[in-house]
């Protein structure tokens, strides 16, 4: 059950006037799991013994509030931060914004979830789309590098329409690159997205488009569109590039309690350094099903990334990847569940995909052609 407190109780957030007009909701998730992971690479003849670790599966805490301004207007805000439940401390990086809402919809500015990310969260059978085994391990990357479609964007301004027609809504967002060079090799480093969805009763359908300009450039500075464009600071290269993503997702819950989900993701990157500076394109997809009976939910999902196709007559990359995940949850209450999962991710000889969340990063067999196995048991509590 969400706890509500008056704004005055949050240090520095409210004045005496706000005391009577607004409140703040504290909410969050505590999700930890005992995991065992390993990797192998038959071609190199290397194998990593099983590693045990405690994972924090996107645990977080947030504060949100609203104030009625009159004339149908409402001021809204949210501060949300990652909590490292396995080691303690806070990591930041989650949705944080201020905005204005009314009959016209909502305008918000700050760090915001990509509209395409919402689709990925919808289709995944794992709670919160968190921890090892999520399908965005392959649908959210190209050549093993995260595209950013399943991330959040800093320095973003977004418009969210009201719901109309029984469940339709539209989201449009612009991401400020906050960087610009001049001359023939001008770099803008910005991005924008637009997405529409239908969400009513047992059916969800979403279609979205994401476009990034000048994702990276020569030099040490990170000029990817802040926090949510293509390729972060660990993926800087010697060239700038434009990229785009089309994504389609659907979820249907049948009358007998089974939830079916599917996603298709088409990504293209111009001037991709991993393919000699040529343009590249890849298609990825996922399917999932989860059935709830009593307090139990059992689900199975599969995701696949096709080979990266290279323009200019160059050879396509042999980097196909796939992931299987079997998940189980047992609800102790409306807010607390126990969960277990098993996942296996396989790479082709030029593939370098890893678990999107909590990747295997200390193994002897990481890199191209490596396969990853993970098993986790844990508890998730929402408040």
C-alpha cells in the first residue's frame, strides 16, 4: 500500500502554503535475488566456473506529487533513484521530472523513460523487466551494443496526450544533445521519439519510432544524447553516426488467464564502426506466454536478434543471438512475491550479447561467441 505524507514532511520540498494544497507519495521496489551465473566459449575452449552473486534487480525509491492550480491545471513532479539493495547506497538514473497536466495532456521535462522502453517492459514476463533473462538482452542491442531504446533519456522534454477513443494515447519526446560543433563535420547529438499505444482491458498494442542524431564522435567526450541515445561512454568510437529504431509490441490476456506477448524491433545505424563504417541493420523479435493460477505464475519467453546486415557489398556479420527464459512467481500478498528464473543466452561466433541487466562481466569466457547461463531465486516487494 502506498504511503502518503504531506509535503512539509519532506525536508525542503514545501512551504506552509503547499502544506494545505499538495501531498507527496513515497513509493518504490525492493527486489533482490541470489544468482548463479556462468559463461562458456567452445570455440576458444574456455569456460567459467559458476559464480554466485547477490543481484539488486532494479530496486528503487521515488517521491511524486501534484498540486491543483485551478482552471483544470495540475503541477506534477517526480524524483526517483536507483537503490543498490545488494551493496547499499543510491545510483540515480531513474525518471525525475517536473510537468504540467490538464485536459490537453501532460508536458514533462527531465529524465524520462523512452516510449519504446515502455513496450519492452510490457512484453517481458519477468517482474519489472528487471534482472537477468529479460528479452531486451537481444531485442535492445545491435551487434551486442545497447541501442538505448530500452533506457531513459536525460535532458528530455515530452508530451503525453490524454487517453481517447477507448484507450488510445500518443507520446512525443525530444532529447537535447547539449553539444554542438561547427563546420563540415558538425555534431548535434540529439534525439526524438514518437509512439502511439492502445491499452484497454486485455489488449495492449504499441508502435514507436526513435531517431538519434550523431550518437558518438571522435574524442573522449560522451556526446550521445544524454543518458538514452545510442551507445554510452563505454562505446565511444572514431566516428559519428545516426541511428533509428522502429518497434511494435502487443500483449493479450486471454479469458482463461494466460498472457501472450510479442515484440518486433528493427534497428538501423549509419556509419557503424563495427562494420568498417558501413550502414548496418538488424531485426529482432520476442515471444512470451505466462499463465496465472491462484498465487502462482509460470512463464516462458524467447528472444532472437538476427544477423547484422551490412551495406556497401560488405559481408554480413555472423552475430545472431537468442535467449530463453523460464520464470516462476509466487504471490505472498498483493505487494510481495517470491520468484525464480532460469535463462540461457547463446551467441553466434561474432555475437557479443550479454544479459541486459546484471551482465556476466567477470568471466573467463566473455566476448564474441560466448554463451551465458543464469539461475536466480529472490523476493520482490513493492510499496
